[in-house]
């Protein structure tokens, strides 16, 4: 029997509700696929502040770094908005990412045919879109030194080293090998030296993956192409700031924030979480959409444990509930047969994932 340990960080707001459903689905799939997951719960964000006064207690770092993967809900809420920056829930999450050394952020954009009208884009433009943005997460202009602000003048530094670029490029090419074998690297090499290095190193790494087709786009063109014809993309590889913008743009192609998962990968660790926040406006009402969290669990099976069969079971089960017309309230206007609660949605996906 294959055994895995998962740090479970439910967090705040709808976090606990959606993570409970992800665990329900993982438990169903593990029986079918013959593996076992043990969970260790840890506190982060507002929940941690309430219990310990610290948004990321030492014990959380210990649990997160000693388990095989971290499955995370969301943190934050109005209750903690006025705290100083060091004490805020978001600081806990940034420190967790750093402690795990997760340098690659993966965000798939999935267009479910049944929800095609949820996107602000025309159905014929987005139908069949299946792309993933691979964003460098812990370098580039967000972290570059020197940086400064004196009221008159402000500056930041965009810096990447050869190692940082090659590392994220390898992640993108490895992912492409499991997909349609196409990488589009996005930069601004016509203007920025840092992008010149980016382009050179990505091109060099591509030699290690002769089966993968590589092309390059400037960020301005990429932003346009993503809306004009998203189907042309398979793996989109880019740096921190360009990836921040492109991945949000890409998420709108599928329309609903409650559906989209993400993974952040490091040399050793992986952090899996929905792209949405803690949604305090709907917390505790049993109406949150658990699909993004459940799809994040599927990514964990695929990228952390190599349990492709389990990941596919979950993804097929999600497509089936949507096809049969079950909807949580956020997506209820799109051909709903029945509006279900968070827990009912989780149970249906768990049931279908067991049957497939
Ligand atoms: P949000 O993503 O929490 O919510 C935006 C809107 O989408 C809300 O109307 C919400 O009800 C809805 N929504 C989000 N997830 C949903 C789901 N699964 N099902 C149904 N509806 C859903 O963003 P926000 O309102 O800007 O932020 C709320 C809090 O979350 C803030 O404290 C913010 O700092 C925090 N936040 C945390 C993370 C994280 O933990 N990674 C990310 C973003 C925001």
C-alpha cells in the first residue's frame, strides 16, 4: 500500500468547509486506487492568530515541512484587517510559501463545457481551452534588491539569476512532457536585460527536452493572444510579475473563481490551494463551491504523489456532476438542474469518483 502524509491547513472563512469536502473525495479515491493518506492539521492565518497570537506558529512550519504535501483552504477576513502587517493572516501565508521553498506556481485554466456561458468571452473562443500558467514565484521584481521609496523617488529591481530561470524552465518542460508538449515562454526581451537572460536560459533548457516545442512571446502580445485565441496555448512559462497578471487574466477565461485550483511546487515540497480567498461574505452558510479545493487535491495527487489515476478519477467526477446539472449557488445560473450545498457537492463528487 502506498502511503502519503498531508498537512491540512483549513484556515479561515470558507476554508474549513471546502477542505472537508476535498478530504471526503480523497478518502473515496484512496480506497479505489489503493493508497492511504494520513492527515495532520495545522493552524494558519486568522485561526492561528485566535489560538496563538501568531499568524504562523512554529508548529505549523514543522508540520508543513515534515509532511509529503500541504493542502490549504484560504486565510483572512475583516476581523484581522487592521492588524499591523507582521501580524496579519497574509504574512502567515507568505512565510509558509517561503518555508516550503515553493518557487513554481501552477495555475491551470479549465473550461468546463457545461459552464461555458460563465465566461465573459464568447463560447467559440474558449471552447476546448486547456492551458496551464507556470509562474516563477519567489524571485523577480517582487523580491529584487535594492528597492526604495522616499516620497519623491521610488524604485524596484527586476533580477533573475541563471539558476532561478533554469529551475522554473525545467518545471515547465517536465509538465509539458505530461501534456501536449508545447511551452510558450513569455518575457519582454526587446526591452529588458533580465528578459534577455530569461530567453537565453529557457532556450538552453529546451535542448534537454527535444520532444517539446518551444516558442517565445513578449508579454504584451501574450496578454492579447490569451484573449484572442486561448486554445493555442499548452504550458505558459513566465516570471513573477508577468505571471501574476497573466494567471489572473487566464482565470477569467473559465469565468468562476470557485472552480480553479493551483499548485505551488519546490524542490521538495508542494502547496495545493484553490485560487480564491476565504470568502467571509458566504462563510458558514454551506453554500461555498468546493470544486476549486477538490481540484487542488487532484493536482496534489498528480504532481506530488504521481497518482495520475486518482487525479483523473476526481477530474472526471467533477465533469460528471456539472454535466448532470448539479450546481452550487455561485454557478447556479448556468443550466442548473439542482442547486446543492457545499457538502452535497462534495459527496456527489466523492461518490462519482468511487464509481468511475
Ligand atoms: P475571495 O476570493 O475570498 O472572494 C471574492 C468573491 O468570490 C466573494 O463574493 C466570494 O463570496 C466569492 N467566492 C470566492 N470563493 C468562492 C467559492 N469557493 N464559492 C463561491 N463563491 C466564492 O476574495 P476577497 O473577497 O477579495 O477576499 C476575502 C478574504 O480572503 C480577504 O481577507 C483576503 O485577504 C483573503 N484572500 C486570501 C487568499 C488566500 O488565502 N490564498 C487569496 C485571496 C484573498
